[in-house]
C-alpha cells in the first residue's frame, strides 16, 4: 500500500469515528419533551365504594323458654314462616305432669277454702249470740282469708304450669325467613340455646361505617350537623332526606335493581375503630336479598372545582401525591396535592394544592425534580 492510500484510509477512519462520537453527543444532549396541561376546574361525579352487611328490617333470635328434648321441627330451613307458626316442639311430658299437679293443688285449695268459709259463717252466727268470743271469730275469719290466698296461689301455679306447657311449642315471633342453628330432633335445648333466627326481609338494611374523614366530608358537603340522634340538616331533617340515593353491588358483580336510602347515621364516633355506624335501607319486593349477605354500597358524590389530571402525571411519595407545576421561568415546581383516583383509574381528581390556570406536567413527570427545566 502506497503512502497516499495510507493517508486516505486514516482520514476516512477518523471521519467515521468523529461522526460516531458527534452523533452520540447529539443524542445525549437531546432535550426531553414534556407534555403539559392547563388546569380548568370541573364538576365530577365520583363513586365511593363501601362494604356492607345485609340484615332484615326486623330480626329475632328465637330461644326456648323451657328446657327439654326436641321432639319435632315443623319448618324448612331457609324458607318463609308466618307469625305464630309452630317451629319446634319440646317434650311435653314433664310439663303436662306439672299442669296436672297444679290442678290437683288448686282443687285441694278450693276445698279447704270452702271448709274455712263454712266455719267462718258458723262462727259469725255463734258470735252474734255471744256464744263464742271475738277472738274465736277473728281467728276463723283469718283462717278463711288464708284459704282464699291459698286458692289464688294455686291458681297462679296452675297458670305458670300451663304457660310452660304452651312454651313447649316454640312459635315464630314474626313472619319472615328462618335460619335454624343446627339443632336436631332428640337434642336437649336449654334456655340459653339459640334455636333459630327469623328475619323479616321485606326491607333490607345495609349496615356500613364511615371513617372520621368521610363523616367530616359528608357534614361539610351537605351542611349537616351532628346530633345524638345522628346527622341532620340544620332545619331538623334526617340525613336520608338530604343525601343522594345509594346503589348496591352484589357479590356476583350485578348491580341491585332498586336504589336505597340512607336512613340512619350515628352521631358518636367509636373510639376504638374511629368509625360511625350507618344504615341504608333497600326495598326487597322480590325476596332477592337475604339477611346475612354481604355487598358493596355505591355512593355517588358530586365534586365541584376539581382538576382532572392523568394518572401518569402523579409522583408517589409514600402516601402522598406530587404533581409538577411549571413556573413562569419554565422550571418545574413540585406540589403536594390532595387527590383521589377516578373510578376508571386513569385519572386523579385534584381537590387542593393546585389552582385554575396552573400548567402541570402530564407526561415525563417521573424524570423531573424541583428546578428542572421543562421548556
């Protein structure tokens, strides 16, 4: 290879190297393009989801009022029973004997009373003729009164025995769906044993709880006052008459066809849990809902003057959210904001920290830091 070729080859290699080096430098110094958004206040409907347990409008736990062996069960678990319908029959033998004994005692007491009555009447006649003393007359009268009291006592004992015999048949206290508690024929039922529960499901109450923050937000949004009877408006209306209707999502993912109404919000915060118990009532004309089920309540909340910002614009700092605002000089300024995620999960609704007209970075925020140049 001659000298000219060597020089030409070296020059070509240098040119390639310089081009490569120059290209890398250009790529590394290429400015990042940030996408921004000018904030405008909006009104949005935000659905808040709170778990709840369902209960019939009236639930009664049924306990036996006498103890004994269960001889009959006259219902089908999970089906409807009518008020007064027999549910359980407890062995009546012992209680029938007590009734017979009480009747015999009553008959004896009545006979004794009649004897003492005759004696008293006879003594009255003798006392009128001054044959017996006043003391004998008073003693006879007292014996008659004691016999009368004995009859009353025997009658009371008979009533108790007959009542207990009647208690051997356990009846439904209300109409509703029945759920037995695992007892079987032949088992001993004691006074403290829960036999079954009867639930009136014509209306369903969904029990749930508000956190302190949710309660305070609710009070502020609807201008409510906290009383010992729960939340009310300043003119005395119950919260249920003011707050919006409630929807319910069932465990199968379906939305219950009827809307509910908030009927009770407690006025006292539980110190241990920091929550307030509340209830929403739903109609149940088709017996679709059952006491004991769980569901999720959907509370639509209207938010005014919030800013909708894409989720990717947020920087998470532990439990706080930071958004970058663009200063007038084109640099970034991190702002801690109060925000909640949209129901779709694609956006945040910023409630405080930013203002109308602010320009925020919505793409590339993860690469920024305070003072970094945006444009």
